[in-house]
C-alpha cells in the first residue's frame, strides 16, 4: 500500500516537473501549431497504443479557440517499418489513422523519427515533437546528436517514457535536454496523466505561454499549474 502511494506521488511530481519545463520553453506558437506525434508501435505497446487512441482528442480539445493545430502521426514497428501519416487538422482523422495501426514486434527506430521530424521542420516549421515509447535499442550518441540538431533548429522534443527503463531514461533525458524540450516518465495505468501532458504540449504548440495563461482561467488543473510558472 505504501509503495503504491509513493508511486502515485512520484508520478504526480514527474508530471508537475514536466509541465513546469514546458512553461519555461521559449514560446514559438502564434495561432498555428504543428506537432509530430510519434509512437513506438512494437509488440509490447499495444495496450498503451489503445490508450493513446482513446485520449488523443485531448490535444485538439485543449487548443479549441486558441488557434489551429495540425498533427502528423509517425510510428515504427516490425522489421524496419517506419511510416508517417498526412497532417491531420481534427481528432477524428487522427484517430482513424491510429486505429488502422496494429503493433508488431521489432526493434526501436527512434533515429528515423528524429530525422523525419527535422525534414518536416525544414519544409514548414514544426512547434513540437512528441515521442511516446518504453525502451531504446539504438546508439545513444547518435540519437543525442540528432537531438542536438533539433535544438539548433528550434525543434523541441517532448518525450513521454512509459515504464521508466533505466538505460532508456538516461538517453531520453539527454535527448530532450539537447533539443530544448522535456522528459517525463508516466504510468500507463494512469491515462489521465498522459492526457494532461498531451494537452499541455498542444497548448504550447498552438499559442505558447500566453495561451496557457488564458486557458488556465477556465480549465484549471495542469494548465493552471503552468500559468503560475509564467
């Protein structure tokens, strides 16, 4: 029982620390937000994928009335498969893309996602990259180098780490720092935490700090927490 309470407190502190980091990230919004929403779709992650399908609309709901939001789904799975959807401007279209994906066994391909995000950002500015995954099976130095290039390009990487595997956590923290983004572990059994995190990044992408402060007046919760840090 004590262990369970401690885990809940730890998760809450992690979420608050992440939201505070988002609040300190330089605002690049301006009414049009573009997010690359990347997920690990290897076999172990089917339950988490299903949860994400259920709550992905939070990103669009969070920016309602603040500006436009476009989200591109990117995922990897199986043997060398890494795909990107078209850019979606509504929750229904994004959900349709996500529901068409079933997780398959395979190794991580995070480097492909980062390179793809940099290419998209070069075509047209992307305000944030979200990555949700549970492990890392690639060269950490190579990933950190790509994250550093993201930082130079003004493309922050927000990593939501499921499960907290130590080696992956170390690499993910370094990647997010180098990119100018933020890292946060989360408990897959607490989808509300992920919902808050996705919504917070969406608000940042669409309107930056001012949008977070205005939204806090009506939404409260984690958005209010952000506004107190501004």
